[in-house]
């Protein structure tokens, strides 16, 4: 590196100005975000054009770089951190998680190997054990710390593919998928899109899926599952992304165990129900599965990005994801890269550890149960407003709301989004256009729900006025 640039950078570290500047911006952001418009204004979005520039030839002052980021970036964020962002299934971030992530950012560790990051390796071992205990999974299970449930699903299905083919004397790593024995994929018609993506990436082909009918909550109907066998991967769901519903694991896993099938559970946000006394009936039987995918960044409210793949069959998991090289130093301690597709990755376990330690079992129970209670409050209150209907049982944190017809639902949702007092998106449920409310933030209070209900009412009123004026 050119000497004068290098000395400039050392100077930046010594005088700490840019770190203080960024910290100041962060503090201001945190002070405003809980009361700010939930969705960025048109102006904020228009201003993003400031970033449309060619890569500069010369250097820009670090202070200026941060200034631009704050001035035009901060207002163009969505307030997913706050209490009235109900879109998708996101989750906020606990303060201790943000703070720990900040510290971890400055460590800049890669937990690929123990020798590369002893602290990263240690925390991964500890959190692996904590998660297995918390979800009551088989003791011998292993965890990989990945970016999210998309990747966790992919890793689980790769492990399943390895194991099933291995039992057929077929080493997938060496021989590939051409001419391999057939692996059957069975899943419900409400499987998450990332399951389909994983099936595509792994070369099974989505056309080969044996689809199982679901009930009006999106749960697999156990009687409709085709005959299972030892060459089958059965994919279940803890938390339907629309209704929040859970498959009947107790019944289905017993069925699958008898047939020696591999069961994978996509529990991106729903697996956390297993950590709540009053909700753990929903995850009853999950311990009989072979692999599980769950997010930290949704229900547990870790900062992005944080997903976990858990697998009972360590050998299948590491064989499916394993890599080696002459310079790789295997240790007796945990080398994280054997459990993830990546070699280098950030040590996202730092904030996951911090949040689990901070909350403890009781804190996790209370936080997740509160989300459920707010969802019930939302459902009760919106159900009383003439012109809105709730289309699902509130078993967890999801509420499906609609108006009299698709057109009305669409327009009212549009009005809600434009009001910016809360934010949510749309979906299709039982053939109808619906609005999808996901309560998964530690910030959401009873008052946030009331404010949001008022916003729904305003949006409906606006629509009725427009309709009567013939707009
Ligand atoms: C969010 C979600 C996913 C995908 O998880 P990412 O963390 O976004 O990769 C998969 N399945 C379900 C049920 C989800 O809710």
C-alpha cells in the first residue's frame, strides 16, 4: 500500500474521529427510528440517486464517505428495528445484540477454524450446546452458523442427500447426481419458497417433488402423505410464513421414523415456539427429525444476518459441506467451516451468544410469548372493525387480514403503506388476496398495535370515501 495512504489510515485509527462520527450517527439513528415513519418517504427514496455516480478516480475523505452514507442512507432505511414494521417476517434487534455486533465488527474475526479465531470457535461450541438444549434436540446434533434459513435449508437437504445416497453406496461428492439412485422429496403445498430454491440448487428438480395437501391453516394433512421409504426426504414446517401454523410433528415424524426417511424441519421463525412454555405444544415431536433450520434474526431478534442449521447426523453434515486443503489445520476444537458452505464468514455467533446470555431461558420465553400475545391483540382488535376479516387461527405471531374483496384489500393495503404509520405486505391465502401481519419485534407494545389498528381504519375510511366519490 502506498505509504502516504497507509499513514493516513493509521492516523484515522489513532484519532478515532471517524469511529466517533459513525457512532454519533448510530446513536441519532437509534433515537429516531422508533418514532420515525416506518417506511422511507418519497423524498428519501428519490435522494438515493445521490449514490448514482461512477467510481471516483481519486480518494474521498473518510469523513465525507460516512457523511454521505448517513445523510442519504439513514432516511432511506425501513424501520424494521421498530415496533410497527409487520412486513415479511423480519424481527428487530436487541440493543445488547447491536452492541456486541459492534464490538465483534472491530474484532473482524472469521470462525472458519479454531486457529483462525479461538473466540469465534468457542462461542460457536457454546451456542451449539445452548440451542440443542433449548429446543430439546438430540444431544449429538451439530450446528452450523450461516446467513439465514435459506442457507440452513440448503445445508440440511445437502446432508440428507449425502446420507441417503451413501446408504445406496453412492458417494455424491465423487460421483455426482447423474445416474444416482433416486431420492424422493415429499413436502407440503405450503412449503416456503427457499425450500424450492434449495431443491433446485441441489439438482433434485422441483418437478420431482411429491406434493402433500394441506388444511386451511397450511398444515400438512398427515393422511395425505404418500408411503414413505428410506430414500425419502420429508420436509416439514414449524411456522407457516402466512398463517404461522405448525405441522403435526408428533404424528408425522413417528410415521417417517418407521419408514427410515430423513425429516427436515424448516423452522425459520417458528422453532422458537419450542422455547416457550405456553407454546411448546406446537413443536412437540421435532426432536424426532433429522435436521432443522432456524433464524436468529427473526424471532430471537439478533441483528442480521444470523441463521442456524442443526443436524443430528454430524457425519452427513460435515461430509456434505466439507472442504480440505494442505494448509488447513484441523484441531480438536471446533472448526466452523466444516458445518457451513463457506470457509470465510463473519463471526455472527458473537451477537447470537450475547443475546442468549442476556435473555436467558426466561427472557426468551417472555419475549416470544409477548409477540404471540400482541398478535392475538391485533387479531381481536382488527376483527372488531367492520370491513376487516381475520383468516387464520392465531397460534403464533402471524395474522392474515383481508377486506370484502381482492380489489378492496389491495387498495386498503396501498393506503396503509402510504400512511407509513406501520408497514406490511400482501400475500395470497386460500385463493384470496390478503394482508400479512407478522409480529416479531421485541419493541412492539400494545400501543403500537392500537396505533396500527387506527391506521388500518383510516386506510379503509379513505378507500370508502374514494369509492363513493367514484375515484
Ligand atoms: C424467512 C423464512 C425462510 C428464509 O429465511 P432467511 O433467513 O430469509 O434466509 C425460510 N422459511 C421460512 C418459513 C421463513 O419464514
